[in-house]
C-alpha cells in the first residue's frame, strides 16, 4: 500500500485509491471509507463515503474520475471535521 499519510497520534489519515476486483475502488481517511464502483448495469459510476454506523454522502457520476474526485472531497471534509 503506498501513499499513506498519518496523523500525529499514529492513526491513518489517508490512503491513496486502491483498485479492487472489477471496478470497485476505495480509500480511507481515519474511520471513513470512500468507495467508487460501477453499477450492476455497467453504466453508472456510484460513490459513497461511509463509516461503520453512518453515511456521510453518496451519489452517481458519469465517469470514474468524477466519482473519485467527488468522493475524495467528501472524504477529506468529513475526516477534517472529525479528527
């Protein structure tokens, strides 16, 4: 795993996008996870930023890059507010 940033107290602040199986990708900031994936029809890109007990945001995009950019903005905003 490359691109790891750490907080002063040793928690993971951010990890660069990791490509999973198929079109599923994820990134981490503290306890939050940003996910980007292609829907079941293989047409629309979906994104979500979640933690174990709530969703911080979700939506759709025309391309994977737009989905990743949007998800990263939300991810970094919620991570900053909660660190």
